[in-house]
């Protein structure tokens, strides 16, 4: 992939946001994509304030108020990263359209910033199994159900900047699908 150099050539800045509920593989895919694109990676979980993490550790789902400040912090971190690079990859659940709209705010005031969402879609049973297998993470498996209930799956007609990638398969298969989707998107900027 040569997205990094293509983006630089056109003075565009790309924010790639890997989204979906807990257990879909956001961190894994995000880190692999950032390496492939040679861009910084921002782990969304690192930006949760302590109160949010404590709430989730207790098995309490976050509400809109809990998420708003977190999303704004992530958006600001992405914009800060773009001051020294042509792009950044981040992971962020962005379960609702209005959460994704907060992230889109980065492009509203900066016409050279392009936002791209990669929605990792998996069945609830797969997500629950993956979260149960995780060690040392503040998100308990009991919250998978609430995240799935909160999830507003992106609609391509109303959210054309979102690509849905099935992620029930192997890590390698998901990786290839994501990379193919990114390449297709970047063809529009050639």
C-alpha cells in the first residue's frame, strides 16, 4: 500500500477509524493497518477517563454523556497527530451515528481532512467469545450485550464514509478484507 505517500502528494490528511463493539478486533486491525500505512495509531481505550473505566469494570454500560468527552478527546488527539503526519489510524467503538458524527467534526473545519470508518461486523456470540478470552482488559463480557443493543449499524446511504467488513473469520481474512477496502477508498484520491 502506498496510501501514505499518495495522501502527502495531495496534501490530504486521512483519519482511519476502526469501529465496532467490544471483541470485533478494533485494536488488532487498527494496529495492523497503521503499520501497513506507516501512520500513527491511537488506541481509543487509552483515552477513556478513569470514571468510564471504573464504570465498565463494574459491568455498567456507558451512556451518551460518558462517551461524549471521550470522543472529543479522541478527535483532538487525531487532529494533533495530523500536525506531523498525513494520516492516523485509531480504534473507537463509535456505536451510534451521533458518535461517528462527533468524529466527523474533525473534517468539518478542515477540508483537507478525510474521515474513513471501517466497521468490523460480527455476530454477538463471536464477540462474547472473544471478550471472554481476553485477559487484563477493563471491559467484562457482560457488557457485550449492551454494546450490541446500543449499536446503530452504519447505513451506506446515510453514512457513505463507512465501509462494513465482516470479521467473523480468521484474523488473516479480516486483515485482507480491510486492506482491500482501504486500497479501494484510496483509489478515489489518485
